[in-house]
C-alpha cells in the first residue's frame, strides 16, 4: 500500500477538491451574475412573490410535500428497537412547532436552492417545566429545528477541499455575525453538485423568461392604455420652446399631455385665443391599427417556459382550449415523481444527520445495532375508474377479499364511499364484480 510523507496512507486522505467556485465563503457557481449572492436571493424572492406562474409552481410543490405523513420505523425486532422507534416518533411531535411547519420551512429551498436549520435540544421534564414537553421521562428531545433565513447568510465556512463547516449569519438589527457549525445544523438543498451548500433554485433556469416577461407586461399595459385613449397631442406657440419666461406654461402643457388618462376624472381645460385658434389645440391621434406582434402569445410562451423548467407545464393545459386529460395525467405523474425524489432527499438529511445526533445524546439507546428512521408516506388519490379496475383485477384473480377486508375498504375509502363492515357484504361485492366484468381493452367485441 502506497504511503505519503506522513504516517497516514494515501488511501485514507482526501487529496483533491470538489471544484466548487467560492471566494471567501461566497459561492460563485451561478452562470448569471444576477443570481449570485444576496442579489440572486432578492431576485428569487421577487420571482416567487410577484410572478403568478412561479408562485403557482412553488405552491403546488409545497402543498404536495406538506401532504406527506411522517412516522418512525425500525428494522429491528427487539424491545429496545421498538422503544427507539416510539421515542423518535414522540420527538417528531413534541417540538415547540409542528412537524408540518418545519417541512413548510424546508420547502423554502425550492425558492433559494437551500435551507438551513439549527438543532436545539431540550430535556423532557413535562409540561410544567420550560421548555415544555408532552413527556416527563428525562430523555433529551428536540426543542425546535430553528430556520436560519437565507437573507441572513453572510458567508459559508468551507474547508480546503470545499466541504462545508458551517454558516456565518448576519443577525439583524445589530448586524452581529454568528457562526452556526454544521454539526449543530441541518442543511437541505435541491442540488449537491460539487458539494455546493447553496444547491440551485428551481427558478434559476426560468429567470431569463421571468426577466423578459416582467419587461413585456408593463409595455403591454401601456400599449393597451394608449390604444384605448389614443396618442395625445397639443399645439402650442413656438415661443414656449424658446422663451424662458414661459417655462411654467410649457411645463403645464407638457404635464397635460403626459398625464392624459381615461378615468372618472378625465377632462381638459384649455385657453382659447380668437386670433390664433390653433394655439393650445388638443387632440387624440387614433391608433395605427393592430400591433405587429401578439403580446398575449408572447406572454403565454414565457409563462409556459417558466413552468416547463420544473415539469409543471401541465398547469397551463386547458387555458387555451388545448390539451387532453391523458396528457395532463402523464405530465402530472412525472411532476410527482420529481417531488418524491425531493422528499427522499429531505428524509435522507433527517436520517443521516438529525436522528444520529438525537440518539447520541440519549445513551440509554446505546445498545442499538441500527437506528430507527423517519419515513414518509404520501397519498396518491386514484380516480374512480382506477379504483374499479383494481377491484376488477382482484376479482379476476380470484383473490379472497373476505380474508383481507381492509383491501376493499381502502379502495372504497379512496372513492369517498362508506366501508363494508360485514364480511358477507364484501363477498357479495366481489361476486358481483366477477360476474359483471367489463370487456378488456384488448378483447374483441363480437357483433350479434
């Protein structure tokens, strides 16, 4: 085995670097300067809070992620394993905030690319002690997973290989700098390429579309207003342009033309000179006709591009009387698969960093061969047609539904129908389905 100059073998040392482009703790991976650092975070905030399409995409992702139900489970079968799983489950529901609100805070990583949380422990001494707890067993639980806002980031503390050691935070309003080590924190991000702690916002690829869309909308509004009101013009004596004593009159005429609006206060009061009737003559030039470009089509194109960057363009189906249900279903399924991947990433951070630290401060669980894990389950609501196909397939396979009534009752629950408590009722339903099986898609119908 090759050795280096020291006492440590080369195989146990990290020789290379991640290649992350960072200077003094400030990541410079983004290609566009508008998306780097504090400027980029402001742009992402602007997109998420002012653009309807970006807001709709983020809302749909956030609601699906929040709908996941979390629980603790273990692969072990010993009493200690079961106690550990019960303890982890109790911790998830014994913080100063709800687990759902924590997951909602985690979803801020979709806007900014990352989210950072400080783990704060507590001793569980019941409801009468501070911090309060639902349990009085003397164990160490989690008081809260406190979010550390992306807008408070000053810089990252990175080691020589590019690995993250912690976050320097600017605390307002005192502007003091505090260091939050990674050993006391949870870092979630959407993309970990080059060990980039900031990940990458899901809105990053849509920024150029948002930029041009934000410029085009005001122009469209101005164009519509001018088309409706006409182009205001006013004839004034030439002396107004040359005589400095008439500057106030010139400015008044200019303000009159610029501020013409069609509203409830419209109206113009003009002087009249019988010797020069054309002086101060005001008129509206009509529009030249239809615009060369359809701004509606261009704006819709940019909206679709924004949604397409995260496979969420199905939200635009039907707005233009185009798009089938099958296409929308397919696109939605792909979108949901992407969200499941993000949920797996969230669960991975929790189980790799939060759970081990929790059990490290609770030595009574030191005999565990394997730690319990936090798992999520997410409901996929089927259509009535899909439920009918499931029941039909079970009936065709001669599955004895009376031996597992939960199966048929779960399908009925998903359909919004009351469950069947009587086993004979389940048997009757199965027989009825088996007798009236619909013709399969690949079966030919004989003409009588």
